[in-house]
């Protein structure tokens, strides 16, 4: 059997109370430790869930970005193809335009030659019995209005064909005999 407690009652009560307080504190510490463990585990679970959610958002954002990039690349490729097609079409038209320009230049030269012949024939018709006068020169008199009209027509045709001013001026003086073709040249080229 156990020995009887010989301590005074105050000490016994105090000792029992101390034991109970220690037991309560130990129990409270155990409960606090359990709560702390649960809280840490809950925090870890929430952290994992948050990280998983963040990863899902990142994956979705990457997927959308990849789709946007793919769409833009596809659109740029389509536009590049369209630009290449249109450029080829323009180059083809430019080649055709060069051919048309060359044909127009030939036509204008032919018209110029024809105008010169017509002017010479008109001079012959005016004086059939007289020989054709030589082209006008600086020493001779001023050209007739018909000569100036013919010169304007030839100058205009040459200008349309792309001839330069000095080339037209030389042709008017040398081939049509216009002594001072500058007024005709100014009249034709100033309207361009």
C-alpha cells in the first residue's frame, strides 16, 4: 500500500493544483502543436493549390500567346504572298508599258516624218511649177503660219514620245528649217 500523505492539506491542494495546471498546460501545448501542424498542413495545401492554379493560368496564357503568334505569322505570310503576287503583276505591267512606250515613240516618229512630208507636199502644192524652196535659215524670212503649225505639231508629237527639248529644237531647225524654234519649243514644253 502507499504511504499516507502527511503533508499539510494546503500543500496537498497546492500540489494537486500544480499538477492539474501542468496537465492543463501540457494539454494546451499539445492542442496548440496539433493546431499548428494542421495550420501548416493547410497552408502547404493552399500553397500547392495556389501554385497549381498559377501554373494553369501560365499554361493558358502561353497557349493563347502561341495561338496569337501562330495567327499573326499566318496572316503575315498571307500578306507577304499577296505583296509578292501584286509586285509580280506590277513588274509584268511595267514590262508591257515599256513595250507600249516604245511603240508610241515609233508612232510619234512616224507621225513626225509624215507631218514633215505633208508640210513639204503642201509647199509643193502651193507653187507646183517652182522647185521646192530650201528649208528656212536664219538669213531667210520668217516661217509662215502653216510652217509654225507644222512645227508645233511635230514638236508636240516628239515631246509626247519623250524627246528632250534640245532634241526637238534641233529637229525643228535642221529638218523643218525653222530658223528660231525656241518660241515653238516654249509653247509646247511650257504646257507640260
